């Protein structure tokens, strides 16, 4: 039974990954698919390695922390870029 579940989770992961390569994706849909991939991967761990998966609340918290860190990094990179004019 768990082998069948793992195969189905793998199929779901592949489908989500394929859709994330689309350039015409709505940002909200992309965000949901990225979150869904996190849940699918954690479900794979929960099924395959009993007792090693995070709770849903912890997974969501971890994903949100990473999102906040990425936002801070993007802001720092944008603010550290200086543009100098060149006279020709």
C-alpha cells in the first residue's frame, strides 16, 4: 500500500514541477503550487520514513520563515546596487 502512495506522491510532485515551468502562470497559482510541492514532499517523508516528517504547522512555519528571509535578501540586493552614469 505505501508503495502505491509513494508512486502517487511522485506523480503529483512531477505534475506540480512541470506546471511551475510555465511562464504564463498567475503569481497566486504559482505560490499555491510551490506550497503544494512542500506538502507533497513532506507527505512522501511521512509515508516513507515514519516519525521523521514535520507537522503541518511546523512545515508551514518553516516555509514562511524561508519566504521572509528570501524577501529580506532580495531587498538587500536591490538596495546595494548603485548605478553610476557614464559620460560619453
